[in-house]
C-alpha cells in the first residue's frame, strides 16, 4: 500500500532528527517551503507536523515556526491517554490495566524498600501524613496519588515515574469509587501505613506483600461499588 503524502513528509523529518541532522531547537522550514519541496497540499503538511508533534519530536505554537524537540516519557504516555480510556471502556480492559498497575507498583514497593534513603523516607512519611489528614474525598484521592508517586520516585527511573502517573490518571475512576466506600478512609490509610513501614524498615518482601494486599483491596472495592 502506497504511503500517504503526510506519512512521507513526517518520515523525512523523523529520519533527519534520528540521524542528528536536525537537533533540538532547530527550526523546520515554513509550511509553504515544505509544500513546495514535497509537492504537497497544506493539509498534508499540517497532518505531518501534527504527527511529529504527537511523537514528541516537534513543538509548535500558533504563529511560530515549528522547532525540533526531545521526546519525554511523560509526553509519550500522555499521547496514549485517549486510546487507553477507550481500551478500558471494556470490563476486561479495565481488569487488565488493574493487573498491570499491580505488577508495576508491587515492583516499585520492592525497589523502594531496597533503595530508599533517609531523605526519601522523610518525604514519603510527609505524603502519608497528608493522606491521613485529608478531610474530603477529593483531598484524599489527591494525596493518595502523591503517596504512590513518591514511592515511584524512589526508583530513580523516570520511565517508572511517568508510567505510574499515567496509570494513576487512567485509573482515576477506580481510586475515587474505591475510596468512597470507606466513610473515613481509615482502612486505606492503614494499608498505606503498612507499605510505608515496610519501606522504612527496608523489608523488601514485606513491602511487596503490603502493596499487593492494598491494590487487591482497592480492586475488590471498586468492582463491588460498580456491580452492586
């Protein structure tokens, strides 16, 4: 199948970036110049530029010439958000994402117990206290996300941090519904406390088990709230 014109244009500039002939901050030619170079219409050029922007290879502002940029893991996962929300409209898709979250966060708890410094423990402890002090559902969900994100940060791996943040966003409805089941959130805070204690003790297996129990409970509460 022949490539569409916008694909030809996008691939040309992608190869220039990958080869180093175009570097972050470099300007792309004006739309009219690209149209002439590729014998393409304006719509094809704009579709190509949008494709490059979605890949994180290009930044573009209204009225400004597009410039080459460096992709970030946050941007990469952000581009998946629309597809993921559609994927999780199916119960089986949501269950699979819950399973993926559990696998990631159990591993992150293990790593945090292994790598956490006294400074990390202090930051995580403050996140736990903020979660414990939350007065309403919105505040509790926000501090819940921060507590889990601080665990991800201890991994020292920006991919894990970005994936954790993306999963938190994609599964936000699960967090809200499962947290709302408890009138005072005390059971979830107690689970967070177990995770924190295990990480502070540098007990790798205990941290993994505590996270596993916590996320299993979250999933069970969610499905009970949805199906009842």
